[in-house]
């Protein structure tokens, strides 16, 4: 996590196709930027670049009989109102509920 105030954060899909990010282009939201500690078993779907480093911003992981999605953006209503962010949330929920 940074102590920086909210700022424009651009998230970029990685080269892999996945139901969570299908048809989601790179997009920018005004939000807090968090650096996350992640485990090695995650699959990164979207990243943000800060000071020359790529940081996972959307990732998935399979958990025994389940699965998880992490979306690092979304700390206030400005982000929630973004159409691309809303599509990302809906596709994430659809993937989580799929058998």
C-alpha cells in the first residue's frame, strides 16, 4: 500500500484471455493505489504500472473446491460508477458462480 492520495490508476489486461476480463480494455479510475503482497499461486489478469513495476490489480486463485477473484480498485463511489469497472465486477461474479 502507498500513502499517496487518490490519483488516476490505469489497469491493463495481461495477454491471457479469461471470462473475468473478456472485452475489458485498459481503463483508468481515480482511486487509491495499493501494492499487494500476493502468493505465487495467483493468476494475474490485470496490472497497473507504477515507477516501472507492474503490480497485480485483478487476479484469481483456485481455492480447494472454490475460487477467488481479487480486484484492488474500488475504494469509493467514483470507481463504482465507472461502466468498465461495473462490467469487471459482473463478469467476476459470473465466473465465480459458474460450475
